[in-house]
């Protein structure tokens, strides 16, 4: 389960940022997870509950924002969310390989005090 290592690394980054801000507690951690990132949000939540024990984030809330796949059609210029694993433009039916969103795995924000 690589979500455990992802969450442990995220917590390290969050704790470092908390200290840089002169804070002592983390209240909310917001992550943006793309549908193509390979990370399972439910497993990430489970991992979060395990890694925060005994840290300044122990009572923090994890918010996971799932980012849908976003493609661009080079033929007609349309940006679209594909309906399935074949990224076919709904406007002109061209198959696109130009993925512009949905691969994210980022620490979007922290609430600290």
C-alpha cells in the first residue's frame, strides 16, 4: 500500500511548513488527488489516521479533493472530461492523448495555529 508512504511524506512536508509558520498544530490538510494518480483516496484516509498519531496533526482533518481527468482535443481545441478509458472528444470524435489534468498529487493547503 503505497498510500502509507505517500501520506507519511505528505505529513513530513506539512509539519515542516507548520514549523516555518511558527505554528504548533495542524487543523486541516487538503490534498488534490487526480483520478490518474494511482492513489486510492480511501486508502489515503486510512493511512492518514495511522501516521498522525502522536504528532501535531493528530486531531487534524484530512480533506481530499479528487481531480477528474481533463483532456484537450488537438483537432477542435475542445477540453473535455472523457466518459471512459478511451479519451474520445465528444465534439469531433477524435481520440486524444493530450491529458491536462487528473494526474495531480499535491498538498493544496494547510490550516495551522
